[in-house]
C-alpha cells in the first residue's frame, strides 16, 4: 500500500511538471508512477515545448515545430529550413 501511495504521488508530481512544460500530463504521470524517482527527474529535465524554434509550411502556411518532418495539415515532407520563426514563448527583454 505504501508503494502505491508513493507511486501515485510521484506520478501526480511528474504529470504536473510535464504539463507545465507543454507535454502530456498522462504520459508523464505514467512514467513518473512506474519509475517514481527517476521519472520525476526525467520530467524536470525534459525540455520546454514552448522554447522550440518553429517553421512555416511552404505549401499550406501552417506553423510547426522545427523538428517536425511532415506537415500535419497537408502532409508535405520538410527539408531543413533556412529561416526559423521565434519560439512561442520568447525570453523576457533585459533592462539595463
């Protein structure tokens, strides 16, 4: 019973961290619950989806992540872009 409580707690924490970073809550809940301590560490170390560069599809104009190989709207295969679009979440401007 103690293991179930610990696994559920780590699963909930990992799911929340994964969701904050823009990924799936369910995926990170399962990973963190199955491997309690390491799953939570992996969720914390995972990248922020909003910080990834983006690109625009030359065929339909849909904006996708730069690491996507296919456009999910029109199905065209991407080459590596010459120009990237800024991430969804840009870092705050520095003030002097």
